[in-house]
C-alpha cells in the first residue's frame, strides 16, 4: 500500500499526512508534491519547469525509502535528457530503483507532461552513507 506524503503544505481534503519526507526547502519552492511513495516506486507532481531539480528530489526521496535507519544518501552522479519542451501545466514524475545495493542506489526518473508525453529522463546514482551522530554542543 502506498504511503501518501506531502512535500508542500497539505490541502484540507488530503488524508492524514506523514511528516517523514516534508522538506520545506527547494521542493516547496518549486511546488514539488509527492503523491505516493513505496520502496519500488515514487510518484510526484510539479507545476512549471524545474525538471532537473524535480527529478533529483524524487530520486533522492526514493533512495531514502530504500535505506536502513541510521543511514543517508547523497547524489554522486546525475544525468538528465530533456526530450521535449513543457508547456504550462502539471508535470508528473515517476522514480523507480534500477539497483539497490549496500553502498549505492541507482534510480531512473521519468518526467511526463500534462498530455502524457515523456518530457525528460533522469538517471542518478546515490551513495549510501552512515548518518553522522548529532554533535553535542
């Protein structure tokens, strides 16, 4: 069963949202909204452009769903092919894991225009790292 997640502020008619992936930085700035998230597939929406930022955020969020507690990921490689222009309207991104290993996760994100045509295809590699303990101040 998919877990419904919000990256932007939830609307009043949304189901109860988990705060596990709320990131008020760049995703909110670009209007990125996760609509469903599972270990094998993450779906999101964005209004307007920002294809590379959108794809990177979806891939990084999916990578985080595939790691053990106490670990984090960081993008070490990213490539995007922009295949066609995006007229105004909603874009949908679908990110799937290509390889989930102990040290690296490779993801592919397809970004579709509102007419369903593929607009961009991103492949990225995420390195899995141990989470650093919080330093006592």
